[in-house]
């Protein structure tokens, strides 16, 4: 596994009423490196990510792309490379574990040779390069709308702090997103992951479930540290997650997709209040009419 953080010298400038103070000091940064995902030896996608849990990242990515739907379809994965691969911005030629080759189970169809995902994906957006919006709305193998889960509003409001407690690298750098999966009935934290890309953090969570053969993720709540975008709703639906809770705002397209898929979407979940944009029947509010 590559480095999660890096140290760099910085110049800190503090403006005051009559002068400015400067000082030089080391700063800790979140590492961002490319990961090329291959399936059966063929390149499928390149994403910018924080190294670590790469197999989970690839497995979750394949779920969101409808290549696989459960753990039995994912056979193995191995880091590979050599001269000219995974070199990064430093120009190093050693294997830096930035190429991952996935093997699918026998009988699972490989991605089409002209798959629209054969492109560079930035860490801030997992669907920016799709050939068309129609290609984004992948059909899920799991029924989210029929999930009977109900959770207390107070439980949802407790999740941002519980997720924050798991963000060890964010504490050092201030530069990572995070996602965590909770059991909706018991409240148990199942898994938490960090990454420079919000969609990568969710893919790592879903990939954990793939490797544990726990798909679909019925009866669970996905908590994310930032906003709720279309892609995060899509990933939750593809994994069978019925409730997505976000610290910040959802986009209009995210709300539309959540409504269409029957997924409960909560935003601005912070302090003592939250907004439920879709699927309010799953959120129990004491004393409500």
C-alpha cells in the first residue's frame, strides 16, 4: 500500500492590523495518486484516489458500473506494474501499486470493449466523463424501494460525529472525504473509509461489502462527510442501501434519482436538525403527526 500522507514545507502568512507574520513549517498533506483499474488484463478506468483499500475500491466501482452485483462474481485482484506504470508525478519507475488487475468469476461477462468508463476520472467526480447522461443511470440488481428499514431521526443526527471519529487521516490533513456504513437496526458501525474522492470513499465501503459477500446492503445507512451528489445516490442504490445521509446539501439530480429509486435521502444532517428530501416514511420523528 502506498503512503496515505506526505510532508511538505509551507509558508504560513498571517495578516494582522499593522503587519504580517510569516513562518515556514512542515505541513501534512493527503496523498493523491492515480489507480488504473483493469479487468482481465484490459484497462477499464483510471481514478485519482488516496492509496489504501484499492481492492475494495475496484470492487465497489464494478458494482456501481453494473459489472457485478454480488461478492460471488468477484474472484480476485492483484497489483501489477513495472517500468512505465504507476510512476506518478515524481517520475519514479518502480511499481508504486497504482495498477490493479481484477479477475471476475467464471461466467461473468467482461465489460464491453467500448465501455464509456475507459477514461481519466478526477477525484472530485466519478461520472464527469460519461459519454451521456443516459449511460449514468445504471439499472440496479437490488430493490431499494421495497426495503422496510425505519430509523430514528436522532440516530441519523448521531452519525456525522461517529463518522468524524473514524477520520484519522482527515485529522492530520484536513483533506479527505469519508463514508461509513451503519446497521440500521442495531446502530453498529460496519465499516468506514477515507479518500481524497468522495465517490472513492463510497466505492471502498461498497467494495468491503463485496469482499465480505454482503450485497445487497439491505437495512443499512450510508453516512457521507460532504454533499450528496447524483453519483453517490447511484452508488447507494446499486449496492442496495436504502438510506443515504449527508452532512451537506444534495443536488437536484440526486434528489430526483433518490425519489425514482425509492431511496431515503437526508441532507444537512448536523447539530440538531436535518432535511429529509425523499423517503420520509423511513425516518421516525418523536411526536410527529
